């Protein structure tokens, strides 16, 4: 029996969880633009295989600065030719880059990308980070948001939200926004439960769904040999214990932990087997839930580990591009 989990957004729309494939991180290009030389054949073929083999709705997380539109566009063309997934069986998120200036404004962004991907609308459009003031873009966050509200009214995007916003950033946005963000996509894992002070509670109280990027950090760090701390070993051994108890994988335990914490995990892999497993993770055990004590113990052990943040490094990089 296949049952996909969904969250209801504050506008009543539904979004499925977890993401099937983030096409940033393991796929994104360091180069500032896509060229025929840096075309990523693996990304295209993984997307095609996902469209072909994944059941239900496929959820893709994209962004302007991943520089992967050519591969995404080619994969969508093959999907259409082979009639794997209908448009309503795809959830496509994209993010406006307010610093690097891939596109000068949200309207140009969305119209260009819809044309390139041969789509009529995006499911979700986010402001990638709260930073503005680089040489490339002269818009304020309030102006960017107002354009996004218009794109929503025009039917070019179906939901709008933000990413990497703190409580202060959200409150400032609220001063001018007519439409509330439905989502705040932030880094979140048991090793990093508050990207900025109070952000988890604020989003829960204000019905802004948290999407968690890097929800598998404890596992990817362990696999990369980047964590030999005692706290890390204790944490992983508890996740191993739960995985054995429920006969599911370690990653499924962390994805379930996120979902039971009312957080939508945005995950990815370079490996097709993991992508399909993460996508299908409710497949055989749709009603399996960790119990409250297990959730609490993952939180406690995660808090004992030193905080792990990829965000702090990349926020510092973006700050260097902002004019003082
Ligand atoms: N909004 C933002 O600012 C922002 C920032 C970063 C990322 N994102 C989005 O979030 C997505 C996910 O980010 P992320 O890559 O940091 O998150 P992640 O899913 O926590 O980490 C992916 C890593 O986990 C490993 N992995 C995947 N499945 C696994 C499994 N079953 N067991 C063990 N390890 C597993 C993968 O390794 P293998 O490849 O070896 O499987 C990969 O290195 C990105 O692609 C992007 O779309 C957004």
C-alpha cells in the first residue's frame, strides 16, 4: 500500500513530504552559470528515473543558484514524451536569488524559468535568503515579496514563501506583506534545531511550515568521516537501534523524526536507490510512528552534540557580496 504524507499549508493547499529530490547540494554547480562543459548527465538521468519509477507525486526542490535548469528541462521533456508523470503529479519548488542576481527580479525569474521548463506554473516560489544589497540586485525584500504576491495572483506560482529567514526577518516582512509566507525553508536536523533564535517555535505558532534542508546531516557527516565525537557515536547508535527495532533505514528514522516534529524534510542523494527509498519511505509501513519517548530521546541526544551548521558558512559568504 502506497501512502504519501502531506502537510496542509496556511492557505489550505497541500504539499507532500519528504521531498523526492533536492537538486542543489550533491548536484549544484560551483560555476556561476551552466555551460555545455559542466552539464550534469547523472542529474538528468536520475530525474528521468525518478519520474519513471517513483509512485505518486514527485517533489523537486530547485533554485536559481544551483545552475541546473538545462538538466531539469531535458528531464522534464523526456518525462512528457514518455508520459511518466502528469503535471499534477509533480511538485516543483524554485527560489529567487536576491544576491547573486541570476535574474534581476522575481517576475523575470519565473517567466524565464517557466519558458525554459515548458511549464505553466511553479508550485512553490521562495526568496532564497533574507539578504539584499549586492551590486546585482537593487530590490528590497518588501519589493521582492510584492512581486511574488503578484505572480501568485497571476497564477504563475501557486504558493509563496521564504528560506533562511529569522524571526526578525519574518516580522519585518509581515509589516508590508499582504499575503503571509506558507513556508520557511531552513537548515534543520537534530544537530541544529534552531537556525536562528526561536525560529522553530515562531514558525509553528504562526503556521508557517518549516521545510528542513540537511535533515540527514548526522548520517552524511558520519559517512564522510567528519564526526568521531562521543556524542555523535551515541546519537548514531540510538538511530541504529531504532532502525533495527522498526526494520527501516537510519535515514527513514531521521525523516520520520522531522515529519513528527511537524517539519517537511528536503532531502536528496546522488544514489538512485536512496532517492527512491527516501521518496517511498512510507511504502510498507504507512502508519509507523516513533513514540513520544523516542522522539524526545533523539532531541536530547541531538542537543548534546555540538551544533552543526552549513548555513553559517554560506551566510558569511553572501554577506561579503553585500555592499556596506
Ligand atoms: N534553502 C537553502 O538555502 C538550501 C541549502 C542547502 C540545501 N537546500 C536544498 O535541500 C536539499 C538537500 O540538502 P542536503 O543535501 O544538505 O540534505 P541531506 O538530504 O540532509 O543530505 C544529503 C546527503 O545525505 C546523504 N544521504 C542521502 N540518503 C541517505 C541515506 N539513505 N543514508 C545515508 N546518507 C544518505 C547523501 O549522500 P549520497 O549522495 O552518498 O547518498 C548526501 O550527501 C538540496 O538538494 C537543496 O535542494 C536548500
